[in-house]
C-alpha cells in the first residue's frame, strides 16, 4: 500500500481524475452528442483535462483551504 504521508497527493490525484472525467464527459456530449466515436473522444478529452487538472488541484488547494478558513466561524 501507499504510505499515509502521500495521502494529500493521492487525494488530489483521485479528485482531479474523477472531476475531469465527469466534466470531459459532459463537455464532449454537449459538443458532439452520442456519436459512434463518443467513448474515444471522451477519453481523449479526459486525459487532456487531467493533465491540467491534477497540477491545478495541487496549486489551488492551499488557496481554497485559506478561503474556507476565512469563511467559517471558529467554534
């Protein structure tokens, strides 16, 4: 198994993979509909999106955490 110290990076990898998969699927469907080559186009769009999404999640996560800390009430 993977050591727990890598959990934040693994979480970012899984999150970015799933989110980009969903968004790429919706975007591909909206752009071309259910054409015979839909699956291939979806996977190509997803892989391209994931290459951008994973580093973006790594960079944006600290900013998002700080924003959430500023928005919530400390108990």
